[in-house]
């Protein structure tokens, strides 16, 4: 499948601004000189190149300058092959079949002692969350110690896709899962006797079982997605899975466990489902680069051990973390359309929070891009893909037939835990005083939390335009009213998402 580079802008102009450092202009001559140097005395936020496709490459831009176009980066992968009856082979997610995307900045994972030593990776079936401590809840941004050992499997978040299968398919699913978890094989092929009696098209039925297994179980990252099966007229006798060798799995154990511990040290089991989902979303977006590096990039191994992956890695790592804290989630597949109108294969997540289902795309939360220099402790995130309804996600994501089967009986129709609703950042109608207050409050909160984005969603295109124009012409005075409180010199960039009437204000300080 072809992959998509995380991308914020949706067929809109890029607006950028630099807060001036010159506080006074002593003479008219100085004003004229500035106008000559910068091509005019434009005020407010400068409009970038119409063809620019990435706002996240920070530029030192002054009024009158135009942001140079930034090349959009994409990645690609192999599609599943369709093979007629006989001995059948399927090829799952693999390395890119086209040129890899341009390099993306980032920092290698730190060498941290492992906090998980009993298995290669803790099971994604988590322990139930413990009773909250009577002490105060930890800060959402400050590192905290996980309240429970997450390596012990529990019954709090059972795999969902398995429940959609028939009884015979569930039996085959269980045999495959048990064989993978047992790791009792040699070489890079695991042969599993399933004796599955198919009722229709054998290939389609086995594909459904395999997809359910992958969608439910991110911890089985060492299954590389390729498989084949042998059958007779009524029965699939055995299935062969392409896997990492047991030795390769063992070699990754400590590094993988140490990186997972990084996340669990910054999460707490006493938090609400929403708070855990939001923090996992932020941590992955801030810590992992979007980059094609081969098969590893297509699983949570790439996200955790390498901190470099594509959509499958982001989705499965996000799912895995949620599962650790008893939150039911599974990955889904389909097509996604970026701002340039390019539609390509993609993977994202279905998640159940406090009894309601949502779609989340952790890949598109990521705003790192070529040339970015983002301090490790900073959080620069696009929140518009956190906890969406089916209708909202459907604006640029479309489920394939397999994922439609998995989600058919579920309702994705509430915004109760949508980011903008929960954070009070869904704006209904334009009010200058209210908007100014929201911006000042969010900028102060962002500085306090080490966050570099303020995301707003408007109720209509008219409100969207009014808010955009207000920020474009008044960001200087808005920030000036709180600069003494933050104590920060700051630059701003504005990214517009017209599909959802979302505006993202980037803070560089």
C-alpha cells in the first residue's frame, strides 16, 4: 500500500508572521528604509506561496517576504497481491516500492535501562486500571510513573475484530495468534495447522482472518504481513506466516521495552480515557518521525525501537499504548486524501472511550518535517484528527471493505470526547472579545505545557474566515497583552484547514 506523509494544509494559502523585534521606529527615514528592504510596509501575517505544501518548516519571515515552496513528501508500500485458486500467497505491508521520502529530522532513542524484562514486549491485552490514588492527579505534561505493571495481560480491553468473525474463523485466528505468541519456530517462516473449513472464497476468508489478527494485535509486530496457505476442496489445511526470526525478536527486546517505558512513565492509569488518548496522541506525534525505513517502519517496532515509521507504525503504537491502559482499540485501513488531492492507502485507529467509539489518525497528528528543529520536550501537534465521528473522518478518510466489516455494527456518531469539544476550542460564531480571550489563554497554557500549537475549530466557513482575518491582523496586540506573563519572544505561523474549518496557530519560542 502507498503511504501518506502527515500533512496539515488543505488547499489553502499558508499565512506566516514574525513578531517584530524592533519596538520603536525613531525616524521616518528608518521606516522608508524598512519598506525598501522588505518590499512594502505590510502589517499582520504575511501570505506564503500559494503552492507551498508544508507549513512546518520554520522560516525567519518578515513582512513582504514570501515563504518558498516546500516539496510535499510521500511514501509508498506494496499492495496485497491477488492470486487465483491453488497454493495461495498474500503479501502484506512491506518496504516502499518507490523512492523513500526525504529525510526527516529527529533524535535517536535514548539508551534507557529496560523496565520490562519478562517478554519481548508486554501483551497488548492490558491489566484493568487500578483504583485512582487519593493523592492529586499528576500533571498531564510532567513525567509520572505508571500506576501499575503493564506487562500482565488482563481482560479490560479484549480484541474487537475477532468478535466479528464466525466461530470457525475465530478458531483459526486463535491458532495463528497462539503460534505467533509462542515463538516456537526456526527461520523466518511459521507454519500453522488450522484445518479451517471455508464456506465461500477461501482466499477472501483467510484474508479476513489475517486482517483481524493484524488489526487487533499490534504486539505481534514480528509477523511481517506476508502469508500463504495450502488447501483442498473444502479445507484450508495450513497457513505459513513470514516472521522475524526468534533471534531478531530477542535482539530488539531491551530497546523496545525501554522505549515503551518512556511512554508509560508519562502516563497514569488513574487518568480518564480521554486524557490517556490525548496524551498518547501528543507523545507519539512529538517523539516519532514519519519516515519509510523498510519493513520495520510498518509496525510498532519502527515507532518504538527506531522512532521512525509510516502510518502502520503510528497506528499500531497508538493502539498498543491505549490497550495497555484498558482502552479498546483496533486499527482500520482504507484510503486517505491529502490537500493536493492525492488519494493513497492508509491505516488509522478506531478507539472506544467511555463507551463511545471514535476514529483517530495518529499519523496525521505528526507535524515534523524537513528542516524542523523541534526541541525534544516540545509538543507540536495537529489535534484535528483526535477522536472524530465517522462523518468527520470521512471528509478525507475512506474505509476499505474489510474495515467496513469490522466497524459495521459500531456507531461513530458522538463528539463527546472530540478534542475541540473537550478543550472548549470549538467556536460558534465570531466574537472579538471571546476569541482574544481564548487565544491569550491557550498561548499561556501552551507555554506552560511546552506545547507549540493552538488549534481552533469554527462552526462555519463564515466564522472560519472571520477568525482567520482577526488572527492575521491582530496577533501582535493579542500576544502583546500577555507577553509579560509568558516572558517569551515568539514567532507565529498559521495553517488553515478548510475541510473542517480548523485553524492551527504554531508558536515558535
